[in-house]
C-alpha cells in the first residue's frame, strides 16, 4: 500500500508520502516527510511491528542529521538519540510503543489496542531533534461510519484519541487512518 498524508498545524504544511507492507514476521511503514511549498525533505519515519502489532523498531531521522531509534527492551523501550545536542541512550520503563508526528502512530495504536482488548497503553512520545517524553495513549470507539473511497464505499471507525491528556477525533479504516482533527488528512 502507498499514499500521501497532508500534515496540518505548525508553521507550514507538510506532506508525508508512505509505503507500507505486511511481511512474514510483521508489518513495516516507511514515510518521507517534506514541506508542501518547497518540496524540501524534513524527516523520515520507519516503523516496524510484529504480527501482534507490538514494536520491533521505530526510527525517525531528520534532514539535519538528528535521529531517534526506539526498540522494545526487557522493561520498556530502549531509545538511542543522536542530534545537535549530542548522543545519548535512555530507557522508557513501562512504555510499549512510540507516538510520533506520523499518522502511522495512530494506525499502530488502533490495531494494537484492538488486538489486546484494552483501550490504553503507555508510550514514548518522540519528536525531532531529540524530544522524548512518557505519555498515555487512549483510544475510545465512537462507532462505525461508511466513507466514500476511490474504490467505493468502505467502513471506518470514528474514535476519540487522547495522548498525554490532549484529546482529538479521528477516523480509521482497518488498513489506514483517514484523518485526525488538527493533525492530518489522507490525500485521495
């Protein structure tokens, strides 16, 4: 699967072009984010999960040379940071997933929570160049809706997402998120 998201908010509009595919051991999403007005690449996202949608590896790399890599560890997430303020390693005890500016975060959270029968989990919120903080991610279903797609009608779930105390509404199909208020929209 491939597509493009319009990333909203901030000082200028961004576009995230992505490819995603399932493999024998899990699922991988790779996105390149660039400014809509100039085409300048700002960062990339590489998110790999296992068959049960648990984190295998998350990598976010900026055009400025900054990079954050998170992997599942024995007691949470192990995170490696390289950036303008130097490099460091840290552990996020209890965190089981990452939350990033990429729409892939919503898809992984939605699929993961559906598979575990729970509605919340602890995560590490990651932003370049080197910001990492613990957050709680909660997704609550607000019901099913029918949406129009280029392939005809499809079913999507309307959800309320709360990350670190901030709530917003979103629309998620089983294969990808369609939109999140104030955050992103899938381009047709």
